[in-house]
C-alpha cells in the first residue's frame, strides 16, 4: 500500500513542478511567487522518494517528534506560512490599487477642469 501512495505522491509532485514551469513560461505566474511552489514540489518529491529517511531520521532530529501526526502538524504549519505570504502580497496589491485609483481620479478631475478652461464650447 505504501508504494502506491509513493507513486501517486511522486506523480503529483512532478505535475506540480511541470505546471509551475509552464505557468512561468506562459507568464501566468511571476518568478518570485513560483519559488514557493518549486520548493513545495521538490520537498514533496524528496519526501516521496525517501520517506523512511524523512520520517525516521530527518524530522525526528529536527523536531523531536516520532509520530506521523507530527508530519501533519508540520505540513499544516507550512500551509499556514503559504497563506500568510499570499495574504501579505494581496494586502500590498490592494494598497497599490487604491493608490492608483486615487491618483487616476485626481488626474481625471484636473483634466476635466483644464478642459473646461481651455476648450471653448
């Protein structure tokens, strides 16, 4: 049963890496945001190929946790960090959008006033 899960996880991680490359190539995602997806795909691929190493040696040394539920907690924390990162990016973009809309409104008003003064009619 474990080998089936490894194959499925490996296929999903390879697809994730492939689609990330394709989205960069088609300019649908910026390189700075794709780094996170590359890291996720590579980490999943490594975990798929070497599950015994990560579960019994690597994670135990880093966290001191011996159970599979600890892996779930670590993955959950990683996903929270991804959500936090994208929340920060969205907040920055929202602020930039608001500033651009305000500047546009001011320019539109100034143009309308200039047009009323300088264009007869």
